[in-house]
C-alpha cells in the first residue's frame, strides 16, 4: 500500500527482526524511520522525489521538531500502515501529522515539523513553488481516523 | 514485488535516507538487513512465517556465516530487488545465495549459512519437516541471472 | 566520559559512518539511540542496570513520549556528550531532560517520558523502591547549561 | 578501551537495546557496525581520521568484501572488545582481521577487504603514503589470541 487519497498518504510496511529489540517489541527510534519512509513515498507519489528536489531545486527537508506519542507497541511480523497528512505549510516549513497503525489501532502518533533548506548552504530556504503545490494536495482536510479510512469527501 | 517463481524468491525494496551514509551510498551493513527481509518474506510466501515457526515448532534460524561481495554501491531513491535461492539443506542448516540487484546489475552477492536452533535452549536442532518441505520449493534449480529473470524452465 | 555529577549524568560518544545519512549529517532518528545509551549508562552508574531490573524486579522501562527539538546537526567524527537529568518521578513513570551537545553547543533537546512496566504482563507497574531511590539521585536540581558544566552546587 | 598495542587495535563497546533483536541477541548485521567503529578509531589513533583523509588526500575506504563467522551471540548489557589487525596492504586495498570478543571468547570473526577510492570519482585510487605508513603500524605481526592479549614482544 502506497497511495494518496483524499489528502492522506498511506504506506504499508512489514516489521522484521531488524526493527525489534530484546524487549520483543519494535525499538522506539525506528518509528521515526517509518515516518521518513512515508514522507519519501508521499513526495514521490506527488511527483517530487528527493533526488529531483535536490538536483532541480537545490533544496532538502530536515526535521526540526518531532513530538512522538507511543500508545501501543508493534511486534515482529506486524503489518503497519503509516498515514501522513499536511497540517500547515509556511514559507520555509511544513507541519505534518504522521500516525502508525496496526489494523484500526493507532500505535504511534508523530507531530512533525520540517524545514526546507538550501542543499549547499544548509540555511533555511523558501519552498519551491512546485513543492508547495505538491504538498497542498496533501492538505485537503482529510481526517485520519483509521489507516484505510475516509471514503468520500 | 514479493514472489516465488521457479525456485527463486524476489523482494523489491526502496532505499531511503535511513539506509545511506555520509559517503552518499548505502551503508554496507544494511545489505544484510535487506537479505534478512527477503528471507522473512520468502518464508512467509512458503507458508512458514517466523512467528509460526517459533510458536508451533519452537525453532528459529540464526545466521552462522555470511560471505559478502560488494560489487557496486546503491544510492538514495534506488529500487532494489533481492533474489533468494536455496543452495543446500542439511539436517539443521541451510545455505542460501542472496543477490541484491538494481535493474539487471548485481550490486551485492551474499553466500549465507543459517542454522536451525531450538528457540529455548538455543542449541542446534533438526529442521521441522514442514520447514524442510517449504525450503525444498526454493531449490528447484533456478539460476538468478537477473532480478526479474527466468521465465519458463 | 560516563559519569554522574551533581545530579546530571554525562555520556560521551563518537559519530561514525553508521550514524550519518546521505545528507552528510546524523540521521535524525539516531539521537533517540544516543539518549537510550545514556539512560542505560545512567542506570548502570546508579547500580541498577537493565538486566538486574528485569531479573530481580521484573520491571522494564518503555518510552511513552518523546518531544525532540533539532537545533543543529551533528556530523561524521563529531564527539558528542549526552546529558541526562530527571525532571519528575511518579508512581510508575519518569520524566527526563536529555540534551545532546557538541562542545558547549546544544544540538538536540529531548523531553522524554518513560513508563515502568511489568516485564511479563507489559502493564504499568510501580517503580521498585531501589529504582526510585537511584533515580532520585539524578534529581538534585542540577541545571545542564553545558555538557561539562556545573561544578559546585 | 581504545588503544593500539603491538600492532593490534582494541576498541571496547557496550551493547544497548538498539543493538538487539526480538531473538534476545545482537542483530547479526550490527557486528559490521562495530567493526567499522573499530576501523574508524584505529585510523584516528594512527593520526589519520576519515575527515582528514577526505579533506587532505581526497580518498575514502569502501568495503569490498566481508566474510563473517558468527560463533556465539552477544546479548544486552555485554561489554565487547573489537580487535583489528592488518593482514595485507596492496596499492589500493587493505585486508583486515577483525574479531569481536566477550572476555576471552571470540564471538564473531570478520575477514574484511577494503578498497581505497577517490572521494569524487569513486574510482580505485592508490593509498596515500601517510595512510600506508599508518596502516603498516598495525601490521607488526601481533596475533589476536584474546581481546586484551599480547603483552611483551
């Protein structure tokens, strides 16, 4: 599953041994990896993959802030879905809601702030217009009340 | 792509920022992760996922030996395919050939030895008959001369 | 550097290729790893390592919440220091301030909430008295205004 | 522990939750990380850290081959030592023996081949003379028969 519908991007992923720790659950830092995979796929789906963003626009995203709530653990062999929604778009930053689900249960919720920077100077830089337009398509107002949710609208 | 055909399992995967290092290429240890993902999916495809192997048969696989040849580097945004073939099946061990491809180019080749162990005592233990039968299906004699290769046979 | 002084634990660590990504900086999820290393070493310094906590008290810590501010990036070969302070201790939870420094510059600040759980049932469980006493020693009121800071008090 | 004695470099490291998997042991790919940490520290000890090698000599090392024997598993809280010895130095490559120990027991043995490449063209390039001289100091003929071994000579 890797799709954009009603302003919500969904990426499915499997949990392997590499994702888990000796506590028998997914190591807590790894959810940030899944969120990053989902952002990468969302941008690709929107026609704006990293490589092009760097090559054409000389811009990159960096994470400025992440507020993570761990509600329930994921385990080996689980199939998870990451939903990604754009909450706000500024001149040089983007705020996202990314939630990681198993079936209809939210396991981890991430409120994430990205900054757009110049790939060379590493300084804050305005979002290129095509990037902004792409991201706007993920801000239709969908509400992620479940990983496969929200028909209609 | 996650399929078993002609005795060869193929798993497709994307390269994200988490996979790369400051050299601009995939960090060399991570190919072992992709190989392990591929083995997990191959077992699942064969109807013998880890969780069941542990719960029903009280057996696990551990890696005993890995000989890795790094021929070419993978990079951010690459789409790779891991092919997995069973070379030999012993009483308590399995030898695999796992190759990681980008298009028709082999990037990394791994010759891997697994041991079957008892999940509690952690000692070498015979392969359960259903596991052995499943693995035999990956030993049809297919030759991985490319990631999407081998029609017919 | 791995020491507890004036209620602040400090752990030094080096940045290797494994820590970085193709952007040339430390991959953002990895700071949670460094924070976890620091907590592990702090507990060991306090005489309460994970293994004993599990074996003797049948308790584990899990991360319930992490609020991360990324202020400046770390890079290959950097020597970083993680400071850990206990902000609050509840019946079954602990709140920590963990900051990652390069020289006197704060790179990443993490406000972290841990829950104490029963190692078997995985349910919330009271902090064992020796654990609580140990953690109290990290709550002397020290202020981490720098990685090597705060003589006296 | 981070020292070069009698041609053998030794690096000590602790196993944290991030290193382990749901099997309760260290995830097999991670030993390659420890070997890379040890090589980085060995080069630093020899006065030739990565950053300088890139900035001054425009050269990097990449792994070309790794043959890994997993003899015994490491576990949470273990203190391990990585020994690194140079077996052979060619015009543009280096062969190393890296072994990971717990006390006097070898857990994992890695026979590793590095290639020296131009940092820009990524093509094979001769080892700079100062690098070669530094590496020669790790080829005194010491035999790693234990992690703290070999007094005298």
